[in-house]
């Protein structure tokens, strides 16, 4: 197996090939991977074709596809926070931003598996990539719990939140905050920033956190849970405690 596609709602990607090792990310239903190597009868090291991220997964979460299928861009993804996909007689409930490979007229193919989907879809080619659309998408995630490595409405980390929200806009971003900080154009000052800009924060040494500006005084980000806090030129101030939680490092504009 050289290429595969995720056939479960959300597949954990681990730093090492054991179930009790750190989950560094998740791959959503329909996202494709390249198999780099195998370990034993269960584990494979993969590279996500969505963002280039590498890690270990069990092959039981994947369905084999050919290289041509792996290289095809998905034009449609799921729109709602949770949606039902039918694979044969089974219903699978998938998270927002799940990819719909070879989707046409309510039906698609996942390797050798046929699936049908009749709920709300996002046509990536027709998406408005503006601040108001981004705001609507981001606000739907309010109160989703923080989970290291998460990319779903049942648990998400700061960069996973940003990545999936931008995927819903038809914009592909890298997985980690420090990688995302290299995208787009530099905005030098907070008073020059606009809604939809990404803001990055440091721990004195490197970028460790990212959020989305709702305006140049408010940021939505995953910290404990997805929440809205105050931001000033120094960083984030928790609206509940009044304490400063993150120091501002950079602002980038992608829209």
C-alpha cells in the first residue's frame, strides 16, 4: 500500500507507533496520505497529502487508493459540524471539513468503497474568502474543548482550529502554528490589522500559539476551549480573569 485515504471520522496520528504515545494530529475522513513505511502488522508511518505532516497511524483506519486517486484534489468537503455519510449499509458521522473524494451527485468513492452523502457540502471553488465568512465559520466552534493534536468539534488545538476553519474557506494551511506564521503577508502593527488576520504568540523562544482576529481588539482561539478574548499590542488578556495569557509575536494576512 503506497497511498491511502482515511475511512473513519477522525484518525489519530501519533508521534511513535504505539497507542499510548502522543497524538500529534488527526486526519479527517477523506483526507489522503502517502505510506512511508510499515512497522509490524499494524502501524504505518504516513505523510498527509493535505499538509505534509508526518506521523504514525494504524492501517485499520485507512482504505487503499492508487497514486492517481491520491493526487486528485477534492472539490467538496462537509459543511456542518457533524454530518452523516453512508458507506454501504453503515452510517458514519464525520466532523466539519471532512473531504469528499470523487464526489458527484450525492455519491463518491473512497478507494474501493462507495459512499453517499446528502447533507450540506461546501463547494471549495465557490467559497467567498472574506473576513465575514471566516468569522461565521470560526464562531461555530465556540466552546469546543481544547485537545492537543485535535482537529474536530469534539476537541481541537489552536493550530488545528485555524487549519480546519481555513480549510472550510478553501485555503490550505500547514498544521503547526510556527508553520502557519510563515504564510501570507506581514502586518506590522495591531492597529493596522483587520478581521481575519492570524495572530501568533510566543513563549520567549518560539511561536507556540495562534488565533484569528475578529477585529483589532478581539481574538478567537483555542485555549482551554475555543473562546473570544481581548487582544492589545502586547498580547492576549483573558476576559474572565483579566490576566495576560500570551505575548504577541506576529500578525499575518491571508485574505
